[in-house]
C-alpha cells in the first residue's frame, strides 16, 4: 500500500522519495528535541548534584569553621583565665611590696621622730650647758670682781694702817 512518491530536486535534478526525506527530517527534529531535552535533564541533574555537593561542602566547611572557632574560644578562655591569675598574682605582689614600703616608711618616720627627739634633747642639754657655762662665767666674773674688791679693800686697809 505504500506508494512510491518520488520528487525531483529542482537544482540538481536528482530524484528521492518524499517519505524518506520526511522521515529523515522528522527523525532529525526528534533527535534534536530529544538531544536538547536529554541535555537539559543532564544539565539539571548536574546542577542539582553540584548544588548538593556545594551545600555539603559548605556544611562541612561551616562545621570546620565552627570547630576552629570553638577551639579558639577555648584558647582565649584559657588565656583569659591565665592572664587573670597572673594579674591577681601581680596584684598580690604589688600589695606586698606596698606593705613593705609602708613598713619601711613607718620605720623611717619613727627613726626621724626619734632623731628629732634626740636632737631636741641634745639642744636642750646644749642650752642648759650654755646656761651653766654663762652662769659659771658670771660667777667667775663676780668671784673675780669680789676677789679684786677684797684685794682692793685689803690693800686699802693695809695702806690705811700704814699711814
């Protein structure tokens, strides 16, 4: 029942069957459509796989980053604790040094007070000695004056007795 339908090419004059040409054209179109559809499906599949791999990689990297962040937080916490302990030790040392210096200052103040008292006592003794010396010199002068006066009186008496 198939009829041979042949057509002649207007350019080259070659004869060919219409059905085979139509079949080839339809097959070619179908191949192209199927190829495009398959390519689109493959591209979609590849894109989905890549997105899934990327999401997996991102999740893994996020976990790794979180692990590193946690590790660094722990290090920081340890460092903070260590620094606080060192600071506390330094505070205690400085407090001890301040107390030592205060004790030294107190001792020095006590020594200064004692030296001032001693100097005041020495000054008092010196003033008393100077007063005694002045008094003694005054007595000596008075005694000398009395002796001179006595001597004058005796001489005067002797002169008067002789004359």
